[in-house]
C-alpha cells in the first residue's frame, strides 16, 4: 500500500469532530510521508460536490450524515 494523500473528511457542528479528524489525518500523513487535504461539509455548498478517492488515498471520516454518504458515493 502506497498512500500519497490523507484526506480529513468531516461534518462538525461544534468543532470537536473537526479537531479529532484533522489531528488524526495530519498525524497519519506525517507518519506516511503523504500529503494532507481537508474537506469540511459544514456548509451546504460543500455538500454539492462529489468526492472520489483512489487506491493511493486514505480518508479519515468523521460524523457522516446520509447526505454526506451520498456525496462520497458520487450520487
């Protein structure tokens, strides 16, 4: 497994989930020597785009709603 990018994907109404997910994803990225990207679904506009991940991506996902799952699935 050759991870090139670690993605922090989260919805965080109070900021706690964001803190946990981003901290974990950043630490993993550093340990793996990979890049880091964050995707916050707090605002409705962010939920309109579909996300896709490949075999060289690792997604750390927190507090996912049905709407977010549909975005991740590309539907």
